[in-house]
C-alpha cells in the first residue's frame, strides 16, 4: 500500500530515535568521528556522507530489516575512511560487516518497491 504523509512523518520520527544511536555505536567500533546527522525522505538515496562528515539517512530505512539498516550505517561510516566505492572501501565494509553482500542484495531487490510506495502517496 502507498505510504501517507503521516506515515512518512512517523518513520522520520522513529528514525531520529533509532539511527543516531546506531551511528554512535558503529562509529565507536570503527574509530571514526562524524558531524551532523539528518533524516529525510528521499527518492534516490538510502544514505550519504558529505566531505565534512555530515551523514544523511532515508527515513524509509525504518521499513527495512534491522540488519539492512545496520549495513547502510556501516556503509556511510566507511565513507569517512574512503570517500569512494573503491576496493579499499568495500574491504572496510567487509571488515565490520562480513555478511554485507546479503544486505546490499536485499536493498537492490526490495529498495525500489519501498520508493514506489512513497511516490504513490
Ligand atoms: Zn556509498
């Protein structure tokens, strides 16, 4: 079913109470420091990391399995070490989440349907 504006609002509220704690948890393990965290409903991205270390996450992540959300957090934090998608970058992701290909695959296969639900509102 299509998501309503109220649904999106709720997801963003939930994301604000869940994602910053997760980011803090993984950043400590990984030994990285980050800037601001923002949550948005976006059509094209699950997360992003600016050169200043500010992180941005999509509120639709709240509709995904927990491990997929963790993968997106680890992925963005790895950009604080490698600002690209090089082999080195994926080695970093693998180091902190050896089974990440499963979650990457989940996103590729199911992410589009979530975006569709948002766009149909
Ligand atoms: Zn990336």
